[in-house]
């Protein structure tokens, strides 16, 4: 059977045709050399069958990359690693805030702002070039869930309420210029149309094109601590509870590994993996 005739099942339950090029592109983003990418593609292709899930394909490719170098596997698991920031949305808010900080913004998390009608808790307030942006983060723990049009509708009404009061109180100092909605999944077509029409900035896993979350993370080397293939789930949760959300933060706060009782040999391996990721 031709591999382009093989149906695969996405996490949402949707059935799509297998694309070798999509798999190649995701493997290349891991930083693996061409010959390693080709080896993985050959093995995965040999094991395909009608109705295989994207999760099975991912697990196989991940295991093969990890056999070569752990940091290839770490980069490859980026999307899954962001889901692992859950179950609450707070680590995701800190993660979004950290990405903005490394892009030149000054940020605050979880502040209460008074609107014209009611007060609102805002996930992230970001300041740059004397302008203020308020950001709402929509974290989904399930891969099949996307942000529908209700999300930007709701966020836009909050933004307008805050902006009305902001202009009245602060006049022209630090003008509030934009509202953002950031999600770890994707926006539906209606959500994108409404957000773009009303002037909200929408940021998702792969939107805007070439400037979505995955692109920014790769470009800036800002990988969440959950990408590590060498840290256990318990260790990751401990670090997140201590506000260590980025791999590069652990390089500066490596004493937390001592608190966890990590041996010197293993600590060196973990820090080597993280240095390769952030480099």
C-alpha cells in the first residue's frame, strides 16, 4: 500500500492522510542531522498501518530520537511538554510571561485591573516602549480541544472594559494599546476571523504563521522545563512549584537539583541536555 493512502487518527478523533513531509519537518525541528531523520522516517514508515494514531507515530519517533541524543527527543516533544505544564493554567501563564521577558517586555502576572464596569484579574500585563499590553492565557490540557469564537468574544469585552477605565485614569501615560489571547492549542476559523476583525492579537501553537508559540520557543531557545527527558515527573513538578518554568532558569538555579537529591553524575547529564537545548 502507498503510504499516502494510509489514514491516521488525530487526538481530536479526526481522520487524515499520513504525510511523510509533515513528519520530516517535525523531526528536523528537533535539530537531528539529516541521516538520523532519514533513519527514523524509514523505521516509522515500515511500522505504519491503516488507522494508526498520531500518538503512536509520535511515541515511536520520540523513542528513536532518544536513542541517538536525549536533547533531540526533548525538542521533538515540545508540544507535549507544554501540555505537561498543566493541570492548572498558572505555569503556562508564567511560561508566556517568560517568553515576553526575553523579547524585551517587562511583565506582571495575575494583577487585578479595574474596568469601567467591573474589576478583572489579568493573566499577564506586558510593558514595552511605554505601551501596555494585557494578555489572557487559555491553557487546554487535552490535545483535541481548540479555542472557539467564544474565547476572543469574551476577552475582547474584558479588554474594552479595562481600556475605557484605563484611558480615563491614566490619560496618555503608558497607553493600553493591545489585548492578546494566547493558547497552547489552536484557534478555530471563526475565532481567528473575529479576533483579527476586532483587533485582538492571537497567538497559538502555530499562529501567526512562522511566528506561533513553537517558532518563538525554537528561535529564542526558551524551552519549558517539561521538555527534559532526564527529569522525572516528580522532579518537574517540584521545579514548577518553585517557579522554575524554563530550562535556562534551571542553569541559574541548579541548586534545586541538590534539594532533589540528584547525584553529581545525573546532574551533569541533566545540565548538559539543557545547555544543548538553550544553546
